[in-house]
C-alpha cells in the first residue's frame, strides 16, 4: 500500500488537466455570453493549476504550488477588471453578447 | 489495481469532467457558474490528494468562494442569465468543436510522446508537503520579488475596476 496518494496516477491526472483545458477552449469558442466566456477562461486556468500541482508533487518541489498562488492572484485581478469591463459595456450597449459588440466606438 | 485512490480519482474525475461539460452547455448562466463551483471543489480535493492542503483551502476560499460570488453577483446584477444562449452564426459550432478536438489531440499527442516522468514513491516523511509554513517560507525568501510585484498588480486591478465602473456611471448621468 503506497503512502503517497495519487502518485501512481500521475499521467492520468495530467490527462484530466488536458481534458479540462480543452473543455475551457470549446467553451470560449462556442458561447456568446461574455460572462460564460470568462468562466471558461477560469476553467482553463484551473486545469493549468492542476498540472502545476501534479508536477510539484512528482518533482517533490514546493515551487509549483507557489506558482499556483501567482496564477490565482492573476485570475482574481483579471476577474475584477474583466467584470468591471463587462458592466461598463452592458451600461452603454445593453448587451453582453459578444456578437453584438463589434465596434471600437462606445 | 483497484485500490481506494484509483476509485476516489475516478469518481472525482468523472464529476469534474461532467460538471465542466454541463458548464459550457447549460443555457442559464447561473447554472454555468454553479457547475464551475463543482469543478473547482473537486479540483480542491485533487490538490489535497497531491499533498497541497494549503492550496486546496485557498482554492475553496478564493476561487469557489470569492471569485464565483463575484461572477454570480454580476450575472444577477445585469440580469444576463439568458444572453447569448444561442449561437448567432450556425457555422461557428462545428468549427469550434473541430478546433477543440485539435487541441485535445495535441495535448494527448504531447502526453504520449514525452519521456515518462520518474515519479518516485517516497516515504511520507520525505515528501515536501505544501503546508502554510512551507509555502510562506518559499514566498518570503526565494519568491519575494514576484510576491511584491503581484501585490502591485492587485492594487492596479482594484484601482482599474473602480475607475472603469465610476467613469461609465458619470458618462451616463452627464
């Protein structure tokens, strides 16, 4: 009985990370609601975080886990700015459908 | 080799993938947000299993908590549950799915064609565990400069969000 949980499943965990990242890509490409596109980007960041944690475990280094913190901070900043942008766009155009937002002029 | 870890992994992976599929297909944006919370929570359990308990707690508190509450707040503030539920142009969906398959194929190809990584099954005492102490020590020694730089990034993001929403409000009332 191994005491290192999940360690034998390492390639499968990376595979799960690939699948989740792909689902995020498909979400960005298929959905037209700007908020759901943002959520799909969050899904991609989470998949990358899973790969970081798995590699940190396999190399027995803490740096991968520290990097996940930086990814989380950047994601939080991105969400704050992105949602502020979405609210501003909704105020001027009354829509957040990305097909309707096709002009640089406000 | 059907031990407890494999069973837990299979169940969690199924939950995560199913919730992710439901997230990108559900018509209602609130349902999408709640399915994303399910994905993030199951990933937090993965982090626990990979010896990263502190990151798992931060994942639940910051991602599944704060960030998703912000998403839900904006969805309900704008009343944007149903916007963009249908594709405007019908040719986009097959192209998007084709490109998704290409990305998946690329990932699987790279996974199968890299040298297998030697994962040693160390005794538990030798494993570097991501406790709060270990991560704090790494952050304040080796990663001190990125840590300070990212605090400025957070400050800039906060100011940017306030400026953008405040400016739009003034423009409308003027």
